[in-house]
């Protein structure tokens, strides 16, 4: 089979090729893919001679001519496979001699003429000479054209003669023969009778495979007569949904279109192939072609049913998907028995088909043909008004929206003469595509347990709407227009612009969902994250206790906060008695959703990790983007402050700054943050908020106030720029449409978005040093992230600590260099060296579960950047160390040298900073004691120098340093 025909047809292929020799009828509706399937039957057990598919015609004698052509084609194939033309033609001659007694020379000539034509074109002069001699002996008269051959073989019994020739070819060539015929419904009455007779005439290792279309009188006659003779036809069904999706995925059709293509095609390959063509050309699925033959069958089926049933069909035609039996019996005023009889009659007449989902209903193209072309506009309006009333009452009674309701509600609203009291109150079909797209984004982004429920952040809604619809939205006027129509409302919460839907009534909601389907050929998913998680993730996640979902990608901080929410406890995350969590982002139909799930055992979480890693093997619609087992180790952020302290400059605030100083402050703040981001990992950029940024400033004076305030809008960008004044556009941070106003005015472009608003106000405006502002924010976010995670441990191992501190010291130097590159002054000179001594302090007078360890750190500004760590028996500082800071003998090359500075105190506090950790994020502990060994064996602590400190995060998009817009 060829690749396109293979999708969903392997079972049919196996059944047909496994059938015993004889006559086999392949039956199917128009568009079901019979011709493609027949063409795909190129491989067969036992290496038979297989003819090309021959299309039958309506003129009398077409069947015999087609059989002659098919046999000739098999003979030509036999010659092509033969190594010796002389021997091959001897075989052909023997076939002729063998069948002369039962066949006239005319029929044999018709078969052999095509074979000679092949020999003349393919086998050269020798074969031609031999061929002419053979024909001269057997079939005088030379080559015949189609009309001549047709005239000589119109006698009905010549079909039997052709079967004899086929059998002879099979026996002498010692290979089976397969003859393929298409469009049997086109045959003349006499030829149809002959085809029926072939069911008994075929003998030997010969297959005659014929395709016929049902739901038309000639085709139904052939099917019925062949079946009566005991030959069971092979029925080609519609493709199943998995087969359709496999085909669409291989053709790179956007997953958002899959469900609509499945519905429109009803599983018929003809329409699937056209939908793939349109998707490749970025065309509309509204342009899927309906072949004339398909329409002709529909017209014939329509005419064959009585007027009373036509009336029923007209009332059903607005429903793209089959409603429930309960609705249909109430709507059509039928009993369940009468409904069953009606459905059977519509199946028999070809009005209904068995769809790919097994339901008996219209093929969507036939339904559309009846609704749009058979019924007059006035009739459609009357039917729609009545049906809309029935649907509205049904939905209001049930207080829920069945899947069949939205497309029906939208189509009926479009066609109805007037909106009913029980139906939708809004004509959504009068809205622009952009307005419908924005409402689409809102209903999918809104999650019931999100921070902004029952609304959603405006920017997120717009980005999602653009991603789903493929449209670029002019959001500001669009939102204002929808507010005027009272379909949405906007408000500001915690500095974030929020949009909420004000669409009332369940029938209005159904009509909006259906309008989205009709406009964009994609099924909207209210609460997209919840629905997608339930459909694709939950079945493979295994046993988990609870989960928090988000539309879009979540950061490490998001997953950490969600873990805390799930645990509902201030205790340490990941303790022996506490459940574990797993954070992940997956892309479903090219839309990212993220979740944090809680597990009661590490085994359950490990199994969930395994299945999520392989989730794309279960369905091509889902791809793993990121996987984060939680808890993760604490992050290091002490290096940022240490690097800035190396600069040796005073970082003073600015009081009552001028406008120029304010602009300079935000420019430098962006430069320092961007510079630190350049020397940070992706995790650090996420958690410490060091992605590339710029600022927009709005000065405003509140009504009745005499002092002005300042709002700095922080913008995520890929293109660092200087700070801009936008007071005339965004006059207040409390306006939910500030971001849209700035975008409309040209201050925001592309994927740029505002992440937060920094407010300064009061009688006396004071700005910190911009570097201090950045460092304070990093430390605030770092402390917030690390809180709740267990501290890391490091043993009193001097060589290991020297190695680890040396690596971290290099990171500190990189921070210093990045700040200088961002414009920070540097007055401290070259890289200093540090010398660390630590000891167990048994006389400190205080006790700790981690042990009593003290340390001192000597700094020498020698420009070497060296790191030396030594364990000593007691304090490395003598009684007379002030003010000379002499370095003790334990540091060989530095013994007696005057240190430039000395720090002494708790070893955990001093050494943790040198390892990159803030206070109490890492602690020194002797792990060779009984308690230490128990701690090490518990596996609940990360041990520096022993444990794998790399965060076990699977990142499918490596190098991503900022979160993409949804």
C-alpha cells in the first residue's frame, strides 16, 4: 500500500489480500476512498501479476474490454519480469494455443495486441520479430484500436473466455493473477449482468477485484445480486478518528483543525485529502470541494424518500452532530420506536451514513447540501426558529451544554427569523472575527481556581486569542467595543488589568461556542487547561493526590508556590512525612499548559516522571516542554551582592530626583538587571527576574493633591532600549487598559509585555541606587523561592570546599565584570585572593544539631584571585591580631602577610556565602558522626560535593532564558 492509502486501511488491506481466489466486490459510499484503496493493492502474497486499475465505462462491452486490458497488462508485466524474450513469447503463444478451443481469435487478438505494443516499446527488435510471428500464427489482423476491440468482444459470453485466458496465464506463468476494475456502477445493464455472472466464472488462482458505489440503483443492483450468489462484498468503512489524526499529523496539519476536519469529512478520505490540501495552502475549510458525483448521489437519495420523511430530514438538517435520542423524540414528536425506524430508513436511502464515530447521522457535506441548496431560504428560517426554541428549552432544562448543542445553536441563530425567548439573546454572528476571537481567548484562559477568577489577565487573554485564531488583534478598540456591547467588563486588581465575561445565560454561552466553531473551524475548550489536562495528562499521570493547573508555561517560582499551596502547610517541602510534587509544562495542540501535581510517595512520583517523559509516544498531539521534580535544591544568589561589593563604590540613594535623574535611574536599573542576566542560568533568570527589560514612565498628580507620583512600567523585551515618558498615554497605574493604551500608541511592540508597575509617591520622592534596587529585588525573590526547601549541607572537608569555592569565586568575578560592562564604576582594583580557615569550636557555649563550627576569612588584594581553605584545630586568629591582620602559618605562601580584611564567625554563615548561598541556605555538618551518617543516609538533604546538585529539570527548549508569551 502507498503511504496515503495506508492510514486506517491496514485491516481492509489484510482482509482483501487474504480472500480466496475468485470475484471480490469492494463496496463503499462516494468519497470513502475506494479508488485510492484499489490503487494501493500493489503488494500481494505469492507475488501475483497485478493489473493496473481499469476504470469501467457505461458503453456496452466495457467490462469485456476492461478485462482484456487488465489481462494484457498482466502479460506485459510477465514479459517485463522475464529474462528471455523468446521464452516469454513462447509462453504467450502457448496460452493462445491452449484457449483457442474455447475462445474466438477476436478476443485473443484483443488481449495480445496490447502485449505486442508493450513488447515493441520495451523489449527491442528481437522481441518485436518474435511477437509478430506469434500474432501471425494466432491472431491475424494486426493491432486493434479500442473501438475495434470493443466491436469484436461485445458478445456477453466473451467474459467467460477472458476468465479462461486469465486462468491459463496464471497456470503457465506459475503466478497468481489479480485484475482490478473500478466504478462498476457505471456499467450498462448487460455488462452489469455479465459482472454478476463472473462470480461463478472465475477459476484457478485468479482474483477479479471490482469497486462499486452504493446508494445508487445500478450499484445497489450489483451489490444485491452478487450477495445473492453467495459472494460477500467487502465494505470500506469511514476512517476512525485515530487514523484520521495519524494522517493529519503526518501531513503537518495544525492539531487545532483536526476535530473539525474529522467532523466535516465524517471519516471520508476524499474530504480529508482536500482538507489537507487547503491546510497546506493556508486555505479555509469552508472551501472543501464536494464532487459532482457526491452531489448527484445526494440528489438521488433525496428524491427517493417520501415527502413526509423529507420534512423530518429538513428539520434535522441544521444539526451538524447527532442530538441525543431524548431531544430528537421530543423535537420530532416521535416515540423511540418511530425514531429508530426513521433512522433505519435514512440509512437505507443514503441520507444517513455510519460516521467514523459509529453514529448514524448525515455526512456533513450532505447535510450542508440539503440545508443550503435543497431548502429555500424561507423554509430554512422557519425551521431554524422552531429548532432554536426547542434547543433553548432543552439547554435551560438540563443546565448543561451537550457537545452537539453549540454548532446547532450558532447555525440556528444565524438562520432564524427572530431570536426566541428561550434561545440566545445575542447575535454573535454579527460580531467581527476579531471580537469573536477575543471572547474565545477569554473563555479558554479563564480557570475557576486561578488568582483572577472569574476573569483573566488582559494580556494573557489577548495573546491566547491571537495564538488560537491566527489573527492580529487591535485589542484596545476591540475591548472598548465589547464593553459597550456589555459582553465583557475590565477592572484592575493588584496592578494587573483583568477582563471578565458578562455574557449571561447558558444558551448564549452555547451560541458563542458554536460561533467560534463555525468561524475558525476549531472546537473551543472552556477552561482549556482543565479540559486538556483531563483528556491527555490525567490518564497517564498515575496515582496523584491533587494538582494545580495553568494555561501557558509556569516558572520554577510558580511551581514552588503551587507546591506550597498543595501541601497547605508551612512545614518543609519534601520532608519524610510530606508528599512530593512534580511540575511540568506540556504542549497540547501547540498550546502550552502547566501543572503541579502532588504525590504521596516517591515511587508514585517516579512513575509519573517516566510516563510524562514518554507522553508524546501515546499521541502526537502532546509534546513535553519541561519536567521539574520538586522539591529542588535551594538556588545561589549571594554572588550578586559579593560581586557588587568588589566594585568598592558607594551606592547611595537619590533624594528629590529630577526627571533626568529618574530616567537615568530606570535606564541603569535595566542595564544592571540585563547585565546580571547575561551571567546567570535559565533557572536563575526565572527565579530572580533577570530577563531583558526596559521601562516606561508615567508621572501623574492625583486629583486634589499637590505632589506628583511616578509609575514605572517594567516591560519584558528582547530589545533593550532607553526609558520613555508615557504620561500622556498611561496616566495612572490603576487603569486596567494601560498596556493596551501603550501598545496602541506604539510604545509596545511584538511580544513585549508589561510584567509589573513600580509605584513611587509621597511628599518626598526618593530613589535607591539602581544597583541596590536590583540586588534587593534579587535577594527578595531568592529568599522567597528558597523558603521552605531544606538547607544544603557541606562537610568539613577542606579540599572539597576549596574546589567548590574556587568555582563559585569565578562566578563572582563574572558578576563583577558584567556590572562593569553595564556601566558600574570599579575602583577596587584586580581580583583579590581569599584564605579560609575553619575549626570545630567546642568552647563557643552554644549548641546546634549541625555541630559547632567557626571560621575566619582573610582577604588579600594581590590580584591573583587565589582560594585556599584549611581546617585548623583552633581559632586561626591570635590574641594580638588587631590591627595588623597577620595571616597564620597554615597558609604557607601567605604566612605573615598582612590581610586587607578579616571576617570571623559562624562557619555556616561565612562559608555558605563563599559557596554562593545566602545565610542559612547551607550549613556545615560533620557527616562522619552517628548523627551525620543518619542524615546522609536519609536522602533528605543535598550534600555539597557529594550529591548531584544539578536540578533534574528536563528542558526540551534548551537555552530559553525568558518565558515565551502564551
